[in-house]
């Protein structure tokens, strides 16, 4: 019998709802707080920053399902469903009894999963009558996705791109500009937050926290403008659940159910997108599945951070979020997986981690590239450096299955391709990349500066 390698859904089978895991969590995430009053936020408190519907989605802990607007579904149909692929050649190279599947989000027009939320957020802004939006981007995947989505719905976009990635990944910048976005290296002199950071540290190469501060400041100062975010927040994870909802149906087509679900981890949208639809069966029915977040060893908020209220940005413009954090002043190392260089974890993931529903592993930069190269050589797809963290974790689990002599079914999310990250691969092959050791003292220094609310 011929092996089936790729599984697709028909157009009629594409999910028409997103899944809100908060409605079914036994312990709801703690409230997001106003930093001045320390009172729980209401949706209207977020209206100055976000589109109103996104603000309501952010704080909704009651409704498990949200209808996807028809206009968004129409745009999804450009690239969805994305394929579920059985990685036979990777299994063969590892000589493992594990069955390895990956959800290939790299086939979207922008090359990553980020478009799933970008289209939704641009739609809700347009529907409200907003004309301008701002955002931040680390490695550039989110900025690229939102640039396309903004052009699709007729919005003007300004992107603050973390300076180290702005320099490391010029073609991501080019893609954003191709779709009509203005791209600014962050920190910049165009905002109060950026000027203060550069005054204090003129050579600072930026972080997602810094870029978020600048994007929020610009949004608040620009008429008819809203801020949009590519990860961390609840409504972003909500939109990304279309990944896992499709994967559920596709795993059924493959005749298997995952023992392990893996996603790389920056703020949580990619991990939540692949895992939350499966995790609902664990929460409601006790399904025995492991959920693994693969984060960089140089930015280990889940494994070495503290659960604490903290700002989502460096300047302190955001509300206080209950999350695992390394401290909003944490300056991450200049690894090439720029999308994972964020100091905190989303509130949903943080609560699930705290309650023991999931686990996290740290992946060194060199191990991630080694895994990415093996994946490219076996499956033919050059993965983004972020996605390579998930690949490395999947390989580790497949090797454990071999050592234990057990068959495991492993599912991971290939969140994006690395075809505009080849400069990073060049550095890897030249031996110019290295791992970064993060001393406990550096983590403790930043955490000790936090106001203790938890």
C-alpha cells in the first residue's frame, strides 16, 4: 500500500470558527491590570490602543467559539488549508519508531503562520473605520504578514523592526516595503521611548519590548490609528487556533492522534495555535497528550523566568500582564531566531504552564540550526530559525522514543520557511554562530526590579 504523506482539507472543511481555550480552562488566567490603579481592565479600557472587537476578544473568558468573519475566511482560502505532512524521510534519518508529522504553515503567501492573525486584525480595524495601524516585528515574519494584510484591507502601516533583525534580515524589510509598509529600525529617534533608550544606551540593538513601546506610542499619537500585536495577547492566540483545528481533522485523516504536540515559543501564538485545540481534550476529557514549548536557551522565560505581573513592553506603556517573565528590561542575546527574543509569555500559556498542562524546553542556537539543516536535507524545506527550535525538540523526542523502544506520534508546527534567512545559514556553515550562556545573575537582576504584585 502506498504511503500517504500529505493531508489536505477541502475548501468546505476549513474551520469557520476560532477556539477560545480560556472559556474551558479550569483556572482562568488572572486579570490584566491597569498599571496605575491595579484594577482589572474592562474591554473599553483597551479601546484607545486596539480595535474594539479585538479588545473584547482579548478579555472574553466565557465564549469558547468565535465565528470567523466571511471576509477573513475568503482571504484564508488563498492558502488554507495548509498541509499536514508525515515526515517519513526525517524518521528514516533518525531511525526512530516515532511517527513525526508537521503542520506546514510556511505555504502562506508571506511564508509563515502570522498571516492567520494579521488578516483578522486588519479586518477588524478596517471594519471599525480605522485608517492607520502600527506594529512591532522581531525577525520580520509578523511585520511581513501585517504588511500584506494592511494592503489587502486598504490600511496604512508603520512597522518598528528590532534593529538587530533590521540589519540581519534585510529581505524581510524589503518584503514589508513591497507591500507598502513604512519600516523603522527600533529603537529609533522618532518616539519618546526610542529616544530615551538610545540616550541611555546609544549602541542598543533593540528588543521586541522596545519595538512594542515605540509602536504603541505612535498609535496613541496618530489620528484614527490603532496598534496591532503579532503574539503574546489572547486574541492573537485565538486567531491562530485555525492551525490546530485543521490539524485535528487532518490527524484523523491520517488515522493517528498525537502523543506529543510541539511549537516554538516566543510569546505564544504559534504554540497556542497548534496546541490549544488538542489541549481542550486534555482539559475536558483527560486526554494524555504532552504539549512542549521550545524556546531559545538565551531567552528562557518559561524554564527560568518567574510568574509575575509585568509590562509587555520596555517603556511600560502596556497594561500589566500575569505571565512568566525575565523582566521587561531584559536585553536578549542577538540570536537569529528574532521572533523568539521576547521577555515574557502570554497570559494563557503562563496559566497553563503554572497548572501543569504543558512543559517547556530550552534549545541552544547551534542545536536549532543543526536540526534545521537535517530537516532541510530530509524533507526539502529550509525552515525559519524560529521553527528550527520546534524541529530540534521533535528530534529529541523521536530519539527518546528510539531509546525507549516505543512508538510515539509527534506533531509539530512548521511555523515558517527560512528562504529569507539564508544569511543566518551562511553564518552557521562558516562557524560564525555561537550559543549564548545566560547567567542566573542577569535574570535575577531584571526580575528583582519588578514591582511585586504576585
